[in-house]
C-alpha cells in the first residue's frame, strides 16, 4: 500500500531526528558579569615546559620496560622480515628450524651457529632477511650491510665448514624445498675493487718481434702509445734519427692518426714501421733495437715460474696457493702449512689449466705497492670461469704481463671466442643504450 509505505518512511525519519536530538545539548549563552584582567586570563592557559619536568618515581609501564630492554628493535633496518619469524607459530603453522653459521663472525675462536625458526612458506630471500633481523636484534657485531641482496646462503657442514663446490641457494626458491638444516650466511663477492676491469695491452709488431704496451684506458692517444713503443725499443722521435709511424696490423701502408685515441681504432694490434718504408722490407741498421728486457719477457714468458700468492674465494676467504705459470699450462696448488683459526676453512683443490683454455689475465685493482688483485679467466666445461688472486703489486704485474705474453703468442680459439662474446655483449649494450636515447629524444 503506497499510503502505508509513505507513513512508515515518515515515522522512521522522525525517529532518527529524535535520536539525533538526544545527542545534542543546548547551552544558553550568558554574558559575563565579573571582569577579569588580562593577566588572569593569560594564566588560564599558561605554557609549560615538559622537557624539564622531573620524572615521576612511580612504576614504569610494561611497554616502557620492553622498549628499554630491546632498543635495537626500534632501529632494526630488517624489521619487514620479522613476519617470517616462526617462533610464535610453532604448533600452529608449518615452521623450519635452521642452524646458521655467520661468516662475518669467522674471526672468533669458537664459532657457534645462530638458530633461526622460519615459517615454511618463506623464500630463501625472506630467510636471509630474517637472519639479518635476528642478528641485528641480538646486538651482534660487526654490523651488517642494510641491503639483504648483499648476502646469500650456502650449504654448510655441521661444524660450519662451507663447501664451495655447491652454488648458493636460489633466493627465489621456497625454503621448504631444501632439506638442509645447517646453512651459512656469507656476503656476496661484491667488493668495489673487484668490479673487474680489463687489463689493456697494445701489441706492437716490428721487424725484431713484438712487445706489449700496457695502457690505462682506451682514451689514451696513439701518440702516447707510439712514444711508449719507441721508448721500450730504445728509439726516439727526436733528433736526426729515423722517424716511425704506427699502422693497424690489418691495414698496411695506412698511417694511424696520432691525435686519435685507442678507442677509435677498433683494434689493439699495430705495426711499427719506419717512415719512407713499408712492411716486409729488411730492417735497417738504423731501426731501433728491441729493448733487452722485452726480449727477456718474450723468451722467458714460456719458461716455468712459480709464485706464492693468495687465492680469493667467492666467500671473501683467501687461501695461500702456489701459482705455476708456463707456456703449456697454469697450475694452482694449495700450500699445505695453512694456519686456520676458524672452522670456516675452505679445502682448496689443485687446479691445472691448459694454456689453450686460458682466455684473459686482467689487473683488477692496485691499492698500494703491497696489495694488488688480478683475475684469471679460463674455459671450463663450455663456460668462462674467473679466478681471483692477490699479492704485492710487483708480483701481480709480473704475472699479468707473463700470462699476457703467453696469450699473445699462442692465439688460442678459446681466447678468440671469449673476446668475441664480450664484443657481442658490448655491441648489444651499446645498441640498447642508443635505442633508449633515441626514444628519449623523440
């Protein structure tokens, strides 16, 4: 019935108005009869300094006590991973108990694992964050890198020994997929100094042989390279002696512009040619004789020589090894009298690399005369594997030069394929950057 419906709606509206009136209170305004001074009115809302207020001697609240007991939790940069802590879910949710050895505490005489309980559906990345959260919350030292991606988890023995034959656990995999109850948290090998830079050697061919000219970057001018080549070969562009020019090895009789940079040449192999002559002509007595040290470098590069250096592992550990270099192979043998003060000891296995499998030997970093790092890259099971070593700068530079002389003289297919792959990657990266700039400019 429309009439009944309209009446019920009106009654409902009146009921709501009556309820709203109950919540309201009418206050009658009255003029003030007594007059008060400005000072009296100001004292009604006087400012108070609560900073200097004496603390009450009463009992502290439970919250205050808890905050005082765990101040680290307030500034813990890994708080977002605390939700993966399974200690409060035992018996209600599937959890996993793991003993974690901490490589950053390896200097301690006694290494004990930190027990972590995580919910079973957490990923490896989440577990790493949980470990960092618990480590920081317990006030352990040293402090961790606030970036969780700087760490990884490795399989470890019950005594904490890390087996480097196994790769770290995939950070995107769920932790319940792995049945290991003992793991090790290690920092990824991401030292700023080990962002590998390629050692640049320019090969200068001449009538008496060839020499390697080390350069710092591709920005060096060809004039500087020519001066270094002549200096190395006891020659000079000054005086009344013969003048020389540089030609690309693959472009005979075309002089290189000495004002251009090495980057513009697209090659690292050149030929030193006397002016007013061409390649293939018999060398003149006026030609600069090759430096005796260069002769010794070339001849002795294939002779066996051993070096006692340190090998750097992915886990930032180092082991003393004996590096033997010859024209046929490179051998890496562990030094037996190791002094291990921790159970995080890595069993270094002997390695023998055939010279035809060597791809590159680059100086990575030279911090001081007493410390330098180099990288040796070789082909292993159809994959390019890098090895890092450290020693004093003189030893490192001698090894790098010796190995590069061997690489230049052998010209193996492994090395050619390695540089071809690097060039393809560089071309793709350059092409991608060009396309990106082109789109931005539109």
